[in-house]
């Protein structure tokens, strides 16, 4: 089925740009979380708050980048 539909060009189904932006988003936030986690290892409560905030932010940005363009 993928071979038969390889030349189909429907702009609404072309998510490769948004998926690429999501990969960059996740990589950047992951590097930030790991770096801050190592720096703040002596303050576990602050490290937990920052890690969970970055994870929530990354997840929200990923979902928004994927689904908001489809709504408009």
C-alpha cells in the first residue's frame, strides 16, 4: 500500500516539517533537562520541579506543533 501511494501529494498529510521540529524540540529540552539535573543534583526538590516542568512543556509543544496546524 505504501508503494502504491508513494506519489500521492496531499498537503494536509505532509507532516514531515512538523515532525522534524518536534525532534529538535525533544532533543533540545532533553539536553537542558539532563544538564540542569546534573547541576542541581544537590537540590533534589528544585531538580524535580524543573525536570517535570520541562517535560510538560516539551510534551505540550510537541502536541501543539503536530495538531494546531491541522485545525487551522
